[in-house]
C-alpha cells in the first residue's frame, strides 16, 4: 500500500504564477526560450508555455519532472551537488522563485542570452521572524541581488515585506543587454 501524497508537496508549485513573474514576463522576447530553475510543479513553465515560449524546467524531484514533462523539456538534476545540466546553453529568460543556492548564481547569469532577462524572487533576511525558511543560507541579504546582477541592466528591484502570506522577499528583473547598439539607435524600451 503506498502512502498518500504529502499535501504540502502537492500544493508547492501548483499555485498561481508569481505576480512578479507575471508582471515582468513581457520583457521576454516573443517566442524566446525560458529556463525555470527549481521548477517544482511548473507554475511558471505553464505560464510561459501558454504564451508560446519553449520552456525548460529543472528540478531534483522526479515527481515534479514527471508532472512538467508535457509542458516542454524537463530535466531531473541535483543542481546543488551534481554537474550543471545545461552546459553552454543560453536562454531568453531565466526564472527563479523561492529558491536560493548562492554557488549557482554566476551560472544563472552565464545562462542568459544577449537580450535575456533574469526574473528572480526569493526570501530575504527578516523572514526568520515570520516563518520558514529561516536559515541565513536560504535568505538573501540586503542588496544581494543587486550585487549579483551588476553588469545587467536593472529594470526593477524590490526588497521588503509582503503580507499574504507574511514574508520578506527580494526580487529583481534585469536584462543582459545586447552589445554594440549603434549610437544613433533608440535605447531599448523595457515596458513598466
């Protein structure tokens, strides 16, 4: 007899896409490739696939990968203790929510194609006062995403407290600008 699924595990990733991801998804070029890292049950993969983007999801959970496989490319990989599963690949967007593994941050930036956008949202210092995660290893420090994204074009950044549910977050939308824009060309427009 098999055990009933853990309701928390089933719910994680099945909720609506992050409002932050939804807000900044128009920055991704039409039809651009999207990497959803630590994708869970694919709420952001579904969001982007539904808008015509080829999606790739990476998660260490075989159950999560089985659930998202119909949406696009789904890779089961331990990105903390194993090799990077996408060497040399570049994406038009890299999406990360509710996940932090600092050694991976440079790899995420390297995975952005020219014109690619990083949309990142996770827990920040202070969250230990209202719930989990509470370990400093899993909480961004003040301004940490800004420092990580130096060299990218910052479009939006927030660091603060949200009420429902109560949590401290830090989030960023940043673009790897296309090099060598002709001097007489209009600057890129990032809709706000």
